[in-house]
C-alpha cells in the first residue's frame, strides 16, 4: 500500500487527491498546508487527516510525498522528503532557478530515492495514443513537430510576477512534450515572444504570446506556439509530420453535439481548462507513478526530465530577450 | 462527335449545357424551348442555335436528344426522339403516370435506341466513392441503408401541385439511390408522410416530410428520410451499415473554414442546393452517357431504372395514404 | 446521507457502485448477490459489506435500494423494497411482462415511495446537451428524430433467449430516448425486424436488426435504427431535424488522434461499449437520483416512464410480427 | 472582350487556358511555346492558334499577355509585353534575382500597364472565406498566423537546381499569404531549413523542410511550416489566432466518404496536388484579373506584391544560411 503525504491543499492538490483516491493501492494518509483551513477541507473530503509538513516527513508510515506547494518551495521539499526516505512526485517546475534545480537533482541522486516530476500531459490518453502510434512507426520517422498550447485566458498579474515568466511557467510543459515526442533534446532554441494579450503582463515584464523553434542534431525541427488567450477555450494540440504521414492529437470538446442552422455547422467548444482537459491525465500519471514504485516499470518521468525542461525554458528566455538563437548545450 | 439537340432551356437545361460544353467530344447543336427567349439566351451563352423541337428531331446531324422539358412531356418526347433514331438522355421522372412510363419503355425497346434517365446522384463523386468502397467489400455485406435527403426550402405550391407529389418528385432520386446501393429492388415499401413544414403544401394535398422503410428479400432494410425544409441547406447524406463496418457519404460544405469562438466551433454550411451540390455529378453523368454511346461501357442508368423508381414512388404514395405496407411486386 | 443497499453484484452493479462511491452524500452500505463470491468481491472493492436481500430490505439504516439483478426479479424486488419504505433505483426493463410491470407501478404508487428506472442515456452529457439545445429552441420545433443504436457485437444466444427479445432488451433504451426528446409518446409504431447478423439469434426466435418508425399526433416522425453488430464499435447517435436546424449528438471516440497516411485520414474508433460510452451517464444518473431524493428536484425518470417504454417495446414486437403498424394506445 | 496571348504551354499554362475558356468575356487568341508541339496541342484543345512570342507581342488584337514560361524569362517578358502596351498576368516568381525583379517593376511602372502576379492562393475559396471572416472582425485582431504548406512529394532534383531554392520557389506563396492575412510585411524573418526528405536535394544545395518565423512591428507573429513531402497528399492549411477566436482553413478532401471499421474511422485523403486543390482558385484568379482590367476593381495582386514576396524569400534564404534573424527592411 502506498501511503501518501500531500504537501499543499490548493487546486492542483485536490486533483492529485482525486487521482490517489481512485487508485486501489494508494491511500491519502495526511495533508499539510500553511493555510490549515484548506488542509482541513481537503482532508475532510478525502477521509484523510491534517498534519504539518514536518510530521509528514517524520511519519514512518508515509512512504510517498506528493509536493503541490508553491514553486519556490519545490526543491527544498524534494530534498527534505528524499532525505527522509520518501519517494516523491513533485509538481512542475522543479525550481525557477536552474542552478538550484540542478543541485537538487544531485542531492537527490545521492539518496537513491525515486523522484518524478508532474509532467501530466505525457499521460493524457490522446497524447499517449499519438506517442504509441509514433513508436509503432505508423508515420515513419518524425521530422516536424508542432505543439499548439494556448490558455483560455491570462492568469492574474500577481501570479505572472512570481511565475518565472511564461517560458518557465507555461511553455515548460511544451518543452517536455517536445522531448517526449522527439526522443531527444534540441541543439538550438530560438524564441520569439510578444506582448499582445495584456498590457498588465507586459508591464510585469513578461510576454503573453510566443513562438519557439527548436532544431535537432539531425536537422529535424519542432515548433511551439503559445498564447495566454484563446477566446474559445483551452487549445492543446500536437501535430507531428513523419516520413510516412501526419499524426495529430486534436482538442477534446465539451460534448459531441453538432448544431446546423443558417449560421453554419456548430460544434462544442474545447474543454475549458486544464482541470477538465487533463483530468484523465492526472489519474494516469498517478497510476504510472504507483506502478513504477511497486517495481512494475521504470519511472516514466524523472527529476532529470524536470531539470532539462527548465534548462530549455531558460534558453528560450534568453533567446527571446536577445533576439538570437541559443545553443541548449550551454544550459544543460 | 456527339451532336446534341437540347429540349428545354430552363435551369436544369443550363446545367446540362454546361456539362456538354465541358465534354471534348460533344457539341450543343441546337436548343428548343416554348419560351423562345430562354432558348435564345442559352444558345447565345453556349455558341449554339435555336430550333424547334420538330427541327431538332428531324435534323440528321443531331444524334442525341437531351430532354429537359416539363415532366408531362417526357414520355412523348422520348418516344418521338427514339423513333427519329436519336439516343436520349431524359431528366427524371419518366412520367407521373406509371402505366404511361411503362408503355414508353416498351415503345423505346422496339427502336433499340439507348435511353438514359437522369439520375445524376449516381455520378456524384462522393456517392460513387461510397459505391466503389462497397463493391470492393470494404464493409462486407450491406445490411442497413439510410438515406437522408432534405431540401433547403419547399418549392412554390404551384410547382407542388403539378409535381405528382413528393414521392414522385423528390423521393424518386432516393429510390434510385437505394436500388443503386442495395443492388436490387425491395420487396415491401412502408411510407409515412407528414405535413409539418407548410400548410400550403398540405392544402395542395401533398406531404412535406416522410420516412420510407423498405425491406428486401433477404431481410436487409433501407430507410429514406425526406423533408422539404432544412434551415441549414441541402442535406444529402448516405449511410450504409455492412457486416464489417459503416460507410457514410457526408455533406459537402461551402468551404473548409472553421471558426472557433466563445460560441463554439463553427464550420461552413452544406452547399445550398442541387446546382451547387451536384454540379460535378451532372458533368460526370454526361461523361458516362457519352462514353456509353461511344461503346465504352453499358448505359449506367436505363429507362427501366426510371420506370422502377417511379413504381416505387407509386407504391410509397399508396402506402402513405393507406397507412399500410405495400408489396412492390404489384407495381413492377 | 444516502445509504444504499445494492441488489446484484454483476457488471452493471459495479458501474453503479462506482457512481455511488463518487457521490459525496452517498454510501454503499451493503451488497447482496446469489453468487456470494461476487458480492464479496464488490464489497471488498468498495469498502462495503455483504448481506442477503432480506437483510438489506430489513435494515432500517438503508434508505435506498439499487436493483441490478436479472430482469425477472425486478418488479418483485421493486415492490418489496418500496413496501419496506425504501426509495428505489431499478435497472431497465421493469419487467418483460407489461401487465406485471403495470401492476408493479400500481403497487408502488400506493406506497408513495420514489422509484426511478435506470434509463441512463438521458444523463449522457452529449444527449443532455442536445436536449438542452432543443429546449432552448435552438433548432425550432422538433420534427424528425433519428436514433442510431448499434451494439458492437451480438450478446450470447443464451442471453438472447431470456432477454424478452431485442425490442424489450435493447430498443427499450431508444424508446425512452424518443420520449425524452419528443416530449410525448407516439400514436403509431411500425417495426421491421430482420435476422441478418446471427443465425443463432434467428434460431432463438429473435431479430438482430430493426428499423422502427413512430408517428406522433401532430404528424412528427421518429425513426430508430438498431443492429446487434457494428464492427467499428458501439454506435450511439441521435439526430433531430427541427424547423430551424438540425441537432446531432455524434459518437464519442476513443481518443482525438488523427492519422493521415496514404491510406487516408484515420480517426479513432467509437468507445467500444456501454461501460465506456456511458460511464459519465451512470454517474450523472446517480447524482440526479440523489438530488431528487434530497428534494432538489422531481425524479428525472419515473417508474411510469419504464412502463411506457415497455409498452412501446411490446407494440413494436407485435408490429414486427404482424408486419402491420400498431396503435400504441392499445398498450398503454 | 479580353484577347489573351498565352506564353508557355506547359502544365500551368493549361490550367490558365481552362480558366480563360470558362470566362465569358475572355478569349484565348494565341499560344506560344518553344516546344511548338505543346503549343499546338494546347491551341487545339482550346480552339486557339499557335504563334511566336514575337507575333503575340506585336498583335494589336491581343490586349493581355499571360506569362507561364520558365522563371528566368519572366521579367524580360513582363517588360516586353508592357512595353508593347499589353496588360500582364505573370506566374510567380517575378524573377529569382531580387535586383532584376525590382528593376522590372520600375520599368513597368513607367508604362502604366497593369501587371498582376499569379498568387493564386489568395483566390482559393477557402482562404478567401477566411480572409473575409477576418476582415469582418469575427475573431477580433489577428495575432498569430500559422501556415502549413507541404507538397505531397519532392520535385525532380533537376527542377530543384534551377528553382532558386525552396524559399523562392515554394515558400514564396506562403510569404504572400502571410502578407495577405496580416495586412503588412514583417519586420524580422527567422528561417530554419533542414534536409530530411531527400539526400539528392541536399546534394543540390537546397533544403526540403523549413520553419520560418516572422515578427511584426506591433509584436504579432507568423509561422510558416514547409515540407517537400507529405505522404498523405498536399497539405495546405491556414490558422489564425485572433483576440476573439481562431480561424482555420482546413484541407480539401478527395470526397466526403467516411469508412468506419475495426481499423478506425477513415476519411478520404487531401486532394493530391495544386492542380486539384487550387483549380477553383485559378478560375477565380482569372475572373478577378479580368474584372480589374474592365475597371471593376483595383488589381487584387500587384507586381509590387511579387517583388515583396521575393524579398522575403531572399531574407529567409539568408537567415537559414547564417542561422540568424534578418531584418526585412534591408531587402525591401
């Protein structure tokens, strides 16, 4: 039985609590949050108990710690949890500071504890099916990857200010997806950011739209398109041109109803945001993590994957600022 | 060279004139219409000449007559043209009176002249592709056919009054499509008509919506759904369940643009009506007719096919009126 | 708190147990099954206990009984449970015998206990969205309803033999859907059944494909198409032509991946069968039932709805056997 | 009446001849080609006559010259035809040499003759509908444009060698499309080319896959994706994210048939190549040109547009070679 101590009781923590509850071999043993009220609410809803972070890390019964706290606590908590002999699933990003993340990975390596970073999209049934088709050779060799990743609406500017910027906060998922599909890291990263959505975000020093082009050792190319605003909902598509065809993972729609009138043929909108869109992914993520812990498979996403994605975000940030392509090597 | 005398200069005649013009081996030699002005206009537009029906039938240069006149003249003109040694392509239906149509077919048979009835939908690239997939065994044995055939808007009541009723005027196309796809005629026809679209059509004694179910000797079933009104445009779909899968021919849309907004994901409407929807079909129809005349193939649609479809319309009319299923045999 | 006694521990019972577990205000108190092993397995999986039917009906703590036993026990159990003061959610059909079902409804009425019949499809998010659009007048007045309902593969012949025939077993869902969308019962039912899928089913005296046409007092029409075999998966579509447009609920697909190769543009198959397709519907069904019990709304499906659908199945059975349309009145 | 002298009798010339034949107010007066046989064939097929280039330019009856010869003759012929007082429609590109193209434009300007460059895609009904929706403000302000433009298979290497490279030969269409949709030229162009499709093309010094990112004065971005190979056919899509939604022009498919089997839900392939895909566009292009000549509207595409697109191709070529972004200004 996997006994989980959950650090954090916010929105993303609830999603993970649900995934744990749905897994037969896992149990949510305790929850900690600096806002004790939130922890109590979550504990109530999932038949768990409230504890402090310290208590969770000390509890010999708890063998897994799930970190769903603010980003600036991630690497510290990863280190403390692994030092305490726990396996860890930590939300992305590992840290906003690449040096710190790298140090954390080294510290963890010495403990030998398994640490997985929450790149949930790898577990989305649609992207997973695309990967499976790719690995089965159904479109030959992958040559040109396109990732479209638009949020429905920009986050509050207060959030933006502490987010590390769009590349570290939002694109980091897409960097990991690129690594997932292309099977290697790019050689060069060339990012173009823009401020077209929100004057407030621009004032906060961040971009809200971007196109990132990445080139690989053998000439292959990947493109990521990001925007903080898509009036029609969360737009999460992947498209991969291979030597023998094209694979596309299209948006999930709210329902299958199509309405034909004088106005045209109208389908439903994409599911609104990540909670709806990636609900199945969060469950499959936990299942895969639990399966790896029980020896069923290797960890599907490692801490190193988290550090790599962060390095790509750092490279992209630099490229967007200088207006020049950047070699990823310098950041790895 | 196929030299065509065109009888009629209305809307459908223009469509045929275009098909003839686009065919390298055909020439529109003369046009006749009781409204001479129309004939002149058409002749002008297609570099042809105006003539009387009599002149066309007498002209030894003209070897093909295309009949696009009002329905009540069809069987007479077919008989006269074939008697004059012409091959004939005649618009549907052959006649509103089944007896008359049958007599016409017999008369024609004695001349040995080729007569094709204008069931253009068989030549629609989409339906033709469906038929080809079916014949290639891609979904196994056909078991359940569904035809959806909705007009965008009801015709003028004046037209309805002389149309022979919806089954003879509109459904006749769908009866022929059923024969085309199922490869045989049904044993029983059961029709349910309704007046829900137009009070005027009801007052004229006709239905404006109908569902016709047809059963075949080996148990297979076909369903036709008709309506005189589809607010979103011309709805022309075919769906065929076979032992190994399903074939669908979907609507053609005005364009491929999809617009995603808060209102949903909006595609274009179906092409508005038969001129747009079946433009390619009319061309392919003429090409197939010309090819058959030049010995390249058997006639793809025969006068007998026209009589059979009319018999089915008559059976359906009787079924809708009595509320009882009807054996087709009695009408063949 | 809703405390549920579950009668039956088979496949459909598990689905309901999941829905109960996912509902915050419900608790699975006990499970009974003649195969005690199954009951134990289910109780284990859902932290419940095993009991006999008798014990469940006597338990004053249990206020709701969910009946997921074989059909021939339904009406007896409904009567016993309501007599014991329990609210009931019973799987469809109420009974195979219309008289018995009617008697059951009368008995229940005297107890005043709420009884809901498990027409889960009304709660499918897609069909519910279609209904909502219809009620909002988005396509005007509904005129022509089409229901496509194909199972992926025929059930075992042993099942067919005790199923009451395809109309009572399978089409009964579609009859209820027709009532749901059209808002009233039809006047006439005309059913055509066929045996094209399985010789064994034919030998067992049942049909395996059918088209049922229903006409309404004001001329509107509904068509149901059924087959026991769809090689591509569970085909569950609804299409409704209204005076101002068309509403369609299309199939749910296994994923959103589209693969374009020389072979064409290939999308995923429909979700395989009812467990996958209607998982969300079963949950929403329980939520709606629980909400009604707690006074939040009227029962969304009544026992009377179950009896009506059964009457339609009986009428369709007679129509298919006689080859003649049947007035529904005689069965209500 | 527009009397056209057609220079060139190859594949693209035939397409134009068809468009001219379909236009009521235009006549194909004469055809010239260095391969006289080709000219004769074309003249035969379209009831025209064969002439030399010289004769066409001297013929006072001919008021329009359509240039469909090899690229290296374009600017000379444009200058000679306009000097002879003819209006000109010239295939793209204007020249492979930007200086030469610019000089040509200047020479032409002095004659005052109208010269249109054959950017046929602007006239594609799908792209035109997208533009119309954009101009109507249906998705607000355009922010992020994506053009996917894949050929089905690479051209012969002999063709590649004289093509001026992929950016001048193939992407030039996409550059013009970007100008068409964004309504202005970009400030910076950043191109990444790759050789992944064909070793022969690489040996010839050209790329066969590319991603080009363009940024605009106000921060907006456009991305073009090119490949010389798409195993599933010609892939020609446009996608435009605006402040209020997304517009997409999707591929045209060979037909509307969908086949559902155990293998999935299979639609038809995209129309194979430009002759099929842009047939309607070539006709609409001629209609628009003819309409402009008769004073009905301004020229929809100018020689200056051709020069601008060529400048963008030159900038992209330099960017791909240096690996650095390039300011377009230096090329305009």
